[in-house]
C-alpha cells in the first residue's frame, strides 16, 4: 500500500488516510476483528502480487515469472478460503521471520562502529528471543499481532493524512540536499541506550515466560505408550513408585494400563494407587476416585502433580487410609498417557475408572478386593455416576457397593446453558474450550469451525493446552478477556447443534442399581445449587432411590473442606456401604 499510494494525488491520499485512520481506531482494541482483517489483507495482497507478476509490462514472460505469479495467486486463494487456519499459522510464521531476521542482524556485529555493532547484536538477540516466545505463547502472540496491526493501520492512516495536508499547504517543493551526518558521541550514546532497552525488554519477556511456566509438570518415559498393547482392557502395563509426596501412613504407586476410549477403541491411561502401610488380613476395599477439572491437556494429569494431595487431593484420604481402604485415582485417557481426554464424556470417563481398578488389582502384594466404592467431585462426580452406570455390563466382576457424586456436573447441557446465558468470555471462554475441543476430537459431527469465529480458532485450541493448576493459565484468561469488547469468540450457542445434542447424551440419567449419594454446597459458584436440585428431582421422579445432602454456605471447592462436614459424612456413608447397611432414600422429602 505504501508503494501504491507513494505517488498518489492529494484527492486520493486524504480519503485513504482518513479511512485507514478510522479503521485503525476501530480495530486497535478489537483483536478478533483485527486478525480477520489482517488475514483478508494478507490474502488479497498475495492475489494482487500474483496478478501484478503476470501482467507487468514485459516483452515476454519468463517461465519463472508465470510460476511465481500463479503461486502467489494460489497462496492468496488458500489464505482466504481457509482464513481460520491461515490466522492460526501466524504465530509460527512470525516466529520464523523473527528468528531469521535476528540471525541476519547478528551478522551486523562484524562491521561498523562499536555502538552500531552492539545495537545490531542486541536487536538480533531480542528478535531471536521474541521468535522463541511466539512459539511458546501463540495465543498471546496473536493478540499482540492483532493490536500491532491496528496500531500500524492507524499510524499509516495518520501519515497519509499528514502528507496530504502538507501537499495542500506546500504546493511546490524545493529540492533540498540533506547534509551528511557523521556518527558522533551523541549517536553512539543513543545506540547504547537503545541496545540496553531492547535487551531489557527481551530479557523481561523471557523472565515472565519462565515464571509463568515454572513448576509445570513434565511427562517422563513412564507415560509413553508401549509399542505392543494387549487387546484386553484393564491390563497392567507398568508400575513404579510415585515421585510425589504420599499421604501419611501410605505408599503411592503409579500405574499405566489399557482401557477403552470414548469411541470404544483400545487406549492407554495412567493412575495412582494409594495403599495403606498397615497390614490387613483380608483384601482391601477399593475407593475409586474420579478427579475434578484440571484442564484437558496431557500435562494436566493429577499424577504429575507431586503435591497433589495438598492442592488437588482426595477428600478424606487420611480417613480412607486409617480404615484400610485402597484408593485408585485414574487420570483418565489423554492425561498423563497419550490419547483423547473424555471431558464430560461419560463412556470414556467410566471405562478409564473401571479399568484402573482392574489394573490396580494386578499389582503384586496389593491384595485388593472386588468391592468398590466410587467417589468423584465436579467433573469427577459426572465420571463417578457414569462409572456406576457402566459397571454391570463393562466390568461385571467388580462389585460396586455405591457411588458418591460430590458437586457433580450431572447434566452437562444444563450447565452449558447457564454458562451460555452469562456470556462466554473471560475465564468462561477458556472453560468452554475445555468442553468444545475434546468433543470435537471425540464426535465427528462436532466441529470447532461451527462454533468459533475463524480468527479465534487458534486461540481456542491453545486454551485447551493449559491446565487449571498452572500459572500459564493466566495468559489464556487475559487473552480471553482481551476479546470481551470485540465480536464473540464463540459465534454459535454451545447448547445448540451437534455439540448440544452430544452434551445431552452425556447426562448421567442412570439407571443406577447401587446406593447413590449426591452432595453439594449451597453457595457453589461453579455449578449452581439449583442444577443439583433439578437433577435430584429428575432422579426421584424416575423412581431412582437417592440420598442427597446440601451443605449450607459452602462453595464448589469449599464443600470438600473438613469444616463442611462432608468428608466425615462421606466416610460414614462408605462404612455403611461396606457393612451392607441399607441405604437411605431421601426422595420422599424432596419437593
């Protein structure tokens, strides 16, 4: 555009400048709009470049001129036809350009004045560092690129207006020869200062990146998938001591085992097994623990968190150990081990849980009973309900004594509907990606492109790589918040279309042929207590016996604290199930 408008008359420069200035003002704070325009601009630029390559006045077109012209036109068509994918590739392209430019600039340290060489080196190093950061933080890079494109558009429009006004005021220009300026002490000082500023910015950005990623779990070889997998689900593949801090009075072992994915295909999953140190004469009852939301990426597995019993742990784990119960806590498929994570997908969650118990029983000297009580919280509450539903047909050799679903996402569609009404932005935009990405990977009829704006698809996929317990999640939240004043990131209702139908399919409707406990806090800020009440009402109306309990004043996570009383109630309820005490049905008192 600078080339096309370089010699344009004032009657064209002024309106073009005003238009670009206004456009820059509009898009500088609207990242999705800016990225969309940038993608269109790149595509159109490729088309124009190709056309100019073919129609440039020459006596004869050479074959490589035709080749380059056609290639540019094809690139432009591809960029415009697959705009979402094109924008998704921007951070990687920018990283390559920055790193290549940085390497080229480093060649400048070999010539010129010392200050000039230092500045060239500083800029080169900074460009390489920012290129690496563009690869590490593609979502943040997209937001920065969007803002910079808006600023560049604004600045270009302002420069055109300034030039047009000058053309009106100064009709005749006088040729002037600028005096040759030689480098001096002042120039050297400016270069030294600029070098220091550039390096400080690069080092600061690198330090911030390191701080955000510090402490993130690292997958080791234990979680790698063996080349030859047994066909039978629930087969123990390997075990090793868990490298984290175990609860008092117990030994923790991590296991890798075979299972079935949400689609029924063979899969691999990981889990930890908590065994009390105190010897026991009879086989131990198993508590199958289904963890709540940690994210949907492979690195979000609780077994990777060395202090998980402090920050993500199992409620009443100390009481379980003192009662002589073993705890088997699955990561589900796709966390720890390779595969697709079944977030709020009941078939995958339930199979991972049941096969973890099967595999744990194969540990030498574990001596685990076939008696199983299932506990789960939040997403894990959903998983626990589905585990109980699937157990009779999928793992008939296991004797499920009862299921305790704590603050469960029992009806994923109903929760998605609540979130939809609030507006999916900020942190909710990140959480929505944790549902949509796994659903799109599991169900062929659910497509990201049906629900996410083209410019935001790369952002949504990147959100799905961050974990709830990691500092890097802050970047996703800030990125999502930056979009709040722009067009919606999610352009279609998640409760509609194929995604809505799949969410409805994953409601934990039962039937449950085992004692059922549903417990939640009245002040739950994640899953409204009204949804739990509606779910219990449905179960009771269907004739399903339910014991339910609401804990006044407790939040989604607070209900797991000892002060709430729920952990003690959970242990007592579990003791009754093991003892064979008849369960309580509170449906009669439910209005």
